[in-house]
C-alpha cells in the first residue's frame, strides 16, 4: 500500500469531521472540522481545500452534520462540549454555509451533553437526532444519570423554533450513533453503542411514529459500523468495546441471532471505526487515541484478519473516506494528538 500524507490545516485539539455535499463533483465533497477544546470550526473546500473559518467560539465542536433545506446548505454543530465531559452548557448551533466566513449561527436547541448528531429522512421529512452521553453530572466520572436520544422534524423555515421529543432513553455513555441498513429493503436505522449494550434504533414509517429499539448484544460498547464484509448479502457489524476500549470485534447474523468474534484485543483508547469498500476490496479502518495513537487498516485472508499501520502518533478522533476507487482513495483524519487535519492519498502501488 502506498500512502501520501498532506497537512490541510492546524486546529487546536481537532476532533469532529463531516463531509458536505459538493453539487459540482459529488465524489469530491467539502468537509468541516472542529475543535473539541477552544479551537475553531473550519470548512475545507475542494479542489485545494483552502480553509474557511466558520466560528472561533464557543469551541467544543464535538459533532457536526450538514443538511440542505430550500436550496440552502447548513451545518449543524453540537458545541461547548469540552474535554473532561464538560458539556452542561452544550447547545446545537446552525451555521449557513453560503455567507462566507463567520456566518451568524442560529440556536436550534440547548441539549446538555449532546455527543453525536445526525440528519435522516423519516416519512419523507428531513429530521434531526441528538444523542446525549448523560443527562447531568456532579463530577467528571459521574455516570449515574443516563443519557437519551432526542428527535425533531426540521421546520420548513429552519430559523423557526424546533420541537424535540425523546425517542430512546436509559443510555449511558452512548458514544456511537451510526446510520446503517442491516436489511436493504428497510428504511434503515442507527447503531447505538452504550454501557447498556449495542442497539439498533429503527427508523419508523412516519415522523410521529415510535422508534423500535432492538438490543444486538449486552455489555458495554463504544462505537460500531455495519458492512457486508464477505459480500454474502448479510450485513456484519464491527465494534469497539468497552467504552474507549481495547477490543475490536465482528458480529455475524445467523438464524439464532448475532454471533461475536474477536478480531483484536490490543487497541489503546479505541475511538473510531469504519468498514467498507476500500481500493476495490473490503477494508476496516480503526483508530486509537492512546499508546501509539495509530490508525490501522485491517484486511482478511485465509488465516484471519491482519493489519497495516496507516499512520501513528496522530491520535485519530474521526475520519472520512472520500472518492474511493479500485486503485485510489482519499482519507481525511482529525489528528487530535497533533492538532492537524490530514489528507491521505492511498493506493495499492
């Protein structure tokens, strides 16, 4: 594997990443990156990825998600979520992306401890989800007040008040919330990782419906990603456990339920996971923020899974796989340990 690395920008304690659709070239999107400390929120636009600063305050940009409404593109950000789980003042802010640098944000909601956000379609309507790690804290390691997942239909005029309701509760340290389709014919849902287990939160048929919550596995999980690894028409699930844990696993669905197999148990502060087609074959990317602070690429062969190190010393917090082809792919990484936004061009030779 041949790797070329390029520094796109420096952001103090860069953490969050999100791709933003490019109407000119869908295969080469813009992307936003934000600090989880007191650094900026920045938009990088192709082809040169020149950075455009969207905001310097309030910092703590822990999760980002774009959406388009009435021909305009907005970026939603969960803000004021600082290191040490200091997120009692967390708010969801909305930034219009057609107003140059420092656009005036609108407050969507005050939702303390919101760690992950997402936009999806429910019954033909654009809707917003926000998951909270907890509902309150008395001190850093106080996890006695479980978090929940909140939902709102995005108003026709996004600057008008948003109405929220809780769709799932009793979820502690629900670090991961990743859209997936475990079955192709369904509307899909979200893999939710929490102290109470690994869950699938199904999308209902209409916005007023109940969100079915099925537990896939007990025990504690930090992050999960679904992908048909063996290309047999059955979606597999890859997980990191426990919270920020050391164990990388694969779940496979059989007639009697899901069966779990350990791939590796030496992750250090396991933090990000992605699986999909990479350079024309299945690839599993896993990053850890402890120890060697490395990003690994796993492949499978006759003797099981093995990995190559994409980079180390970077402490990857989040990543995006862009413009994947059979012989070439782009990978964007928020290198938290180095305060850098990095672009990797990856090829087989």
